[in-house]
C-alpha cells in the first residue's frame, strides 16, 4: 500500500485531519527514527498511532485490565505506564542469548504486567519510555505466572507510544495507582507509597535445601496507618538501609497475611522501590502511641506504653514440631483500659524484672484475638522495653475504678467490683479443656444489684475461708453472660481477692 493510499484511509476514518497535517505527522516519525524509516513505513506507524490498522480499519483496544484472564491469544490494551523495569539477558536452551523486559501499565480498572521479549524489549529500551505516558499494546497473549495474569509481547505484538486517539482524562493519574498502608486489605499485588518510620535488624535462616536466607523489615506509614515491608535476600542489602523519614514508592509488592494476622507487603525479585523524598513526614500520620482502649483485633505496628499491674506464672508447653516453649502474661493498664501482654520464650524471662507499677513499652507490636479479649504481642519484629529512659510518654497515675454491679456488661474484661456475700461459698470439682480443676461460687450484692461470682483454682481455695456477710473486693474480673437471671463475674489470670470485712 502506497503512502498516498494510507493517507486516504486515515482521512476517511479521521475526517477532522487534513492531508497536510497527516504528512506532517509522517515526517515527524521519520525524523524521530533518524531517517531509518521509509515514507510508507512512517505512514503505517502514524496510522497505527491514530488507531487504524494496516487494512484501514479502526484498531479496537477496548479490553479492560480487570477482564484479563490466562489463555487469551490476542490481547489489545491501552493504559498508563506505572513502571518500566530494567531488561535482563538470559541464555536459552539452544545456547542463544535472549532478552526480557517487564512493564506495568494501568487503567481505571487495575494494573497489569507486560512482558517484552528480544527485539520487542530492545524497542521499549530505545524508546526511553517513562512512567506516566499512555501506551497501546496490540496482539499480545496472556498467561498465568505465580497466580497473576501477565501479557506477553512476542513477534506479532506491537506497542505504540501515546496513541493520538487516547484521551488523557480517561486514564487515572500516575499518583492514583499508589495506595497508602490504610488502603491495604486484600492479598495480592499492590503499589504503595509511604514514609519509612522504622527498620529492624537482619535475620538469617537456613532453607530446606541448605542455603542461607536473609529477611528484614521496614515500617511504612501514611494515610493514618502503618504496615511492615518484608525484604528478602538480595533486597535486604539493596533496600534494608533506607533511612527513617524517607518517602518511597513500592511498585509490584505482594500483600500477604503475616503470622500476626495483619497484612504485610513482601518485596521480591519483581518489586521496585523508588525513593521519592528524604527527610519527609507522613501527610496523615499515626499517633506514635496507641492507647489500650483503642486497640482492636489484628492490628500491626502498634506502640503501647503502660503500667504493669499483674504478672502471671510461667506456663511451659510443647509445640507441634516437638520443641519446648514458655509463655508468661503481663496485665498492662493505662487510663483507657487494660490488655494482656503475652511474652514468649526468651521474652518470658524478662517478666522477672517486672512488678506492679513497672513502665512497659512495646514497639512495633501486634494484636490478635485471645481467650476472652485482645492480646498484645511483641513478636519477632517488635521490641520490649522495661522502665525505659529514652522515650517521651505520658503515663498517668491510675486509680482502680470499682464498677457497680448494675453497670456490668457481658464481655468486659479486668473489671473491679465489690460487695457483700449473700451466702456461704460452694466449691466443686470440674473437668475443663486444660484438665480437672476447682471452682468456688457465691453471690454478692453491692446495693445496686446482685452478681454470681466464680473463682477458679487457687482463688477457689482461698474463697472457702469466706462466709455469708463478708465484704470483698474483686479486681480484674471477667464478666460473663447471665445465669439464672444474674450477671456472672469470673476470675482470670490476674484476679485479686481482697477481703475488706470478714
């Protein structure tokens, strides 16, 4: 097809253009190619950029990224470039060298990875394509890789930069593809922006194949939330030393649910990290300290400063893999509530340094649902400080509040009540999931109402010294559902029985 024939077809489908304008576009393409394109080849290129194929028909690239599935043999997409990764070379089975280059583009429905091979990769490199530009891919094919759909660009595929019929406003801005930690909820690929607020030492481990691995973590904050970035192997060396206060963008991270139950973003071989700005602060910061009353299930990267009020006895156990472990619980309290801090293995030994009134700081801890309430944990990625001197924090004086029985609510934990025994305690032996134990029951009245009290194990024995008419104070009780019309108060690990009048 001659240049003139191509121009005629362009004008037929693009009546808003003049012949002079089309010829000017052709000359611009030839100039960009430094004279390497013939006039007819440049005319074909202009035609493609205008969305017209070689047969003089409109090129349709209406497929949206969200509709991609594996196994498509003819994929055409238009999207904004989010990232172009450096190419890499490899040796094929036939000893010939190959080249591959990855690109991420996005539209209003999501983002996708494009994979360019050999001369197609050369073409992308030569174009010096940058993030933010709009491109159109024709005749790619899709396949699944590691659970995600990728679009490959082989011999038949074509990539066009900034197609002239693409409307800028139809595609989200580059910034809008990047989420904040507050937006991360589902597992899978993600693009993320935030400020590095903390980093943790490198841990080494041995894989099943005998090789040594490395893992480290950064804490990223923005949007009123924090999230852990998990760096593996070479990425530890590459990104593990990023300084606090550095704003970064993570391209193609992988969201997984961590051992704590909270989402975390893993940085693998196919992830890019861009440094945006140093000495920066989050636009929407997280208060450094989280009050106990604001803790909820499955929170990560929380910092809590509180007073130790009770320390439990050590409990030893055997894990599924046969190793032995130990745990101790510490009841922490601030002016908003109480929470149980679970201390495992080596951390459990630190409980010996704690007594009532000890200041405890948990850095980068996490929460999860525990027996009857929320548990706070330090974990491998957190830090535990006892009576620290280098933290600015406000630890208020605590006054133990006694709750009237009429105000007791089922599900409340670590509540203090007082009252007069209405009957002599009754003790009985029962079987529980932890084995046989003893419980003592009695009723108390504080003038606002009656409650049924259950004291377990050692407290069950101590309660048998009481008689009807005695006045008691019970601290750190857990409130259960009513039984026979009476709200129930049951002892826990931290309960205290104080006899105020025999």
